[in-house]
C-alpha cells in the first residue's frame, strides 16, 4: 500500500510542477504579446498623427487655393487630391 501512496504522491507533485511550468510559460507568452501590442499601438498612433498632419496641410493648401480663387488668380480646377477645396 505504501508503494501506491508513493506513486500517487509522485504523480500529484509531477502534475503540480507541470501546471506551474505551463503557467510560467503562459505568463511569458502573455508578456511578449502585451509588448507586441504596445509596439503596434505606438506605431498606429504615429501613423494617425502623420495622417492628421497631412490633413492639416491639405486644409492649409485648400485655404490658400480658396483665397487665390477669390482673387481671380486661380483658373484651374479647385479639386486637390480628390478633395474639394473651395
């Protein structure tokens, strides 16, 4: 009977160690995933900021074109990059 209890104890300890190892592995993978997601977030924010800058510059150009059109200096199409400016 002692051998059976030893076997059960060994199996229980082994399962606990296995679960701990899996938990540690999962934790490491989650940390790596979180790190990647942070990098993606920063990149996405950078792209969004650049797009906002482009939009602001296009609006500035449209304002200049509007002034030129009002002064009669602009005779060409008032569409810029597919965006109606005036």
